[in-house]
């Protein structure tokens, strides 16, 4: 018999339990010939005698029910941003057959209070809405559905808000509503509030600018944690502008195929409760990462294909033209950050950018972007995260990409070499644009940065400020060469702002157009006859146009 382990010698009760467990295990072995043979082999490997003190199977004595802590609601969805959370809700709308989605921000007392997402999809009957509101509830997904995990609605909503209300109406059914409220101090169970039908009906009867008469769904977020608490009007306006701009850009990228094919429309709008004013819709426009007018290299885009377990995987390789500055190329920031792989699942972008191990990101590869459609998990190669904002690739992915070839034998290495060459050639060209006096105050830094990048400056000259002033006449603008300032008539400012609050960098489109029109009038030591004639012409046309705008 083998020597007993020290811990057995110091715990008699444990020794008795183990001996009893071994007896029951041997009885089980005796009843099963396969286990007898396995037991015999184990004895031989130990030199005979009883089996060792290690127990191969973990024993159990029944089971107990351990329901999740309701405070778990407070933890899900923490990897979401506002943009990815809204994209997840739009996924649900698309899966419900919606063609129109409205995202409405409600402002009351000078602060954003509530966010709605309404769609004209099929809606949900009472039993379906209960499934949708169940944490971890899984419905049966169709092949074309964008949903996948059964957590999207809850995770997206609780990442941003402390209260989630879902109101829905299926064709021929009464409207129904449910509400989850997350309060870690008081939440004791997973009970979900039932919203009374009259309130749900009243919400559906609002002016949504889309038809919700027969069916649809309205998501409402209250107590949104990312909304500002301060009521300073200027800062609130900046927050709302940035929120809508960022969300429009993200949704425009993620759903660009749907938007381009007019299978879906998404509009943002702001409703001011105090003024009972519903602002004009702000449409989400498609932002296609591959929407160049001409390719950067002849023969592109080029499709590289590899095969795994009998399934073909295609990489559609694009090369942007050099010196591009369009929104589709810049996307949401610096183009160098958007090189790489663009994974699509059922026409929805899951990830934009990054090489996932097949190359290292580099400034010289910023013209290279690759489309990869992954409708389903091909041989365990791809998995998406719960937020549907990232694709996790399998260990074989790099090897698969290395084996990919086009019909004419081009590999990824050939593609990378050509993309770098196009970038170097474009940057080697001399800039031929005529120098200008750069703008100063009055334009957002993003606009000034583009001008600085695209146009060489005239050195030794003060920048051109763009400012508002009260004029004694109706003229629209004045060129003040002495103060290097382009003055705009303040009497038109409120009308052009459309009721919004102004600021130092307001109306950037109007200011940028005027700057480009009159910037050369600030050059030289005096106005020549041609300069004066041009200014007179522009003044006449623009003043007449802005006055017509007021009528």
C-alpha cells in the first residue's frame, strides 16, 4: 500500500469521507466492465494496490437554486459607447422589418432628459415583449437577423440609462409596455414593471414623422447617465451637437449598405418641451469607407480568396487614391486609424479598421482597406463580441490570409507593397495650390486644420478673423484689411442660426464659404479695381440672397 499523504494523516473526518467515496466508486466500477478495465490500468500504473489519493471525479450531494443578483443589471453592457448602444437598438429595428427609425432627444428645462428610438417594424405582442425584456432571454433568430446574443436591448440600454421602457404594438394587437429600472440600492428581484396601455397609446400617438399606426416599437431611455447635469445653454448645445454628429457618423458607417440601398432611413431630431418645438429631422447619411471616385491603383479593388474546410473566404482589397480628404476617407478622425479589415455580417459593419495580425498598422498603409463578409462563423474562424463592435479571429486567421490569392496570383504581401507605393508617390508630388492667408478666430479648429493641410500659407500676414458686428446698412459682409477681419452683419445672425444659440465658431459653413470667396481680397497693399469690382458683385448677390432667406 502506498504511503498516505500528510494531509490525510491530520484530518480523520476527511479520511473517512474519502474512504467511503472510494468504496462507492469501486462499486460503480464493479457494475461497469469498462470502468473495471480502467481501474485495473490505474492500479498497474501505481505498481499495484489501491488507487492514489487523487479523485478523478468531483462528487456532488444534490443541488441548490442560486438566482442571479438583480444588481447584475448594473454591470452588463459596460463596453458600450452611446454610438454602439444606439447601433444595437437599430439592429433590433432592422430585425423587426423596420424601414424607418427616429431617434429623438427630448430637452426640458434647458437639459436633455429623455432619448427615444422609434421604428415602424412589426412590433411585439405581450408574450414577445416579455421575452425581449427577460435578461438573457433568447428568441429564435432568422438567418438574416442582426441580433445574436439575446442581450442587445438590455445591455445597450443599461450601459447608458438607469431606466428602460419598451412600448410596442403588433398588427391587430393592443399596445403593450414594460419598464426596467436599475437601482442597486433598492432592487431586490427581477420584477419588471407593466406600463399601462393608455400611456403606451399616448406615446404612440405623438408626432413621430413616421407611420406607427399599425405596428411599431418605441424604446425610451430615462435617467441617461451620459447627459450633462449643468444647465449652461452654450455647453448643452455643444453636447447635443456632438452627440448627434458622433452618432450620425457611427450609424452612417455601420449601416451604410442599408442606407445606400434605401432599405433603411434613420433620422435624429430634438424636441424642446418648454417651447413645444420639434426641430427639423437630421438624417443619417451613408458613410461608405470604400466610396472613392477612382481607385488608387489600376486593377483594384481586387479579390483575394482562400479556402478552409471547403468554404471560400474572400478579401476584397481596396487602395484609396492618394491625398484623399473626403468624409468617406477621413471617417471619424485620422485616416491612418482606419486602415485594415472591415468585417461585415449581413451587410452591417462589425469592425472598421485593424489588421488582426496579418500586418502591423503603419502610416504608409493608410490607403489600404479590405472588405470581409462573414455571414456566420466559418469553421470557428470568426466570433463577434456582445456589443457587435469587434470581431475576434481564430488562431488560423493569419495563416489563412497568407494563403489567399487573387485570380492573377496577387497575395496580401503584393497588395501591401502596392498600397505603400501609391502612398509614397502621392506624397512625393509637390503642392501646386496657390498660397492663401489662413483663417483665424471664428471657424472651428477642424475646419482650420483642413485648410492648413490643403493650402500653403502666405507667411508674415496676420490670420483673417471672422466676426459678427452691427452694420448701419443691410450689406451682408465687410472686408476690413486694416484689422484683418471679415465682418458679418449681425442682423442676419439669428435668422441663419434658425433659433439656435450662437457662439464664436457658429455657422461654419457660411463662414468657410465666405472665407474662400474673399480671402485673396486681403492680399497685397491695396484693393485694385478688379478686387473692388468682385467685392461689389459678391456683396450685391449675397445681400439679396440673405434678404430673400428672411422672407
